[in-house]
């Protein structure tokens, strides 16, 4: 069975790295970690994830 692919969108680096580590230890494939809306969009289009964990208050003009 294929691993579930997850994209993390989080502007707090420590929180993002902790989530990534926990997900990978649990058997998920993390396709990327984005800190901005623009980066998230690029990563999303590059490798369509099954699930996006999205911070709703990102730094910048656009957020979650």
C-alpha cells in the first residue's frame, strides 16, 4: 500500500520540523514543508499531496 503524501504549510520552523518528524515516524510521506502561501502553491502543484496540514495564520499577504 502506498504511503499517504502530506504537505505541511507552517511558518514556524520548529513546529513544521516537529510535525514532519512525527508524520514520517508514523509512516507518512512528507512531500514538502512550505513557509509561505506562494511556496505552498508551488509544492502542491509539483507533487500533489493526499493531505495538506495548513496553518491558517501565515506571515505575508495571503494566509491559510
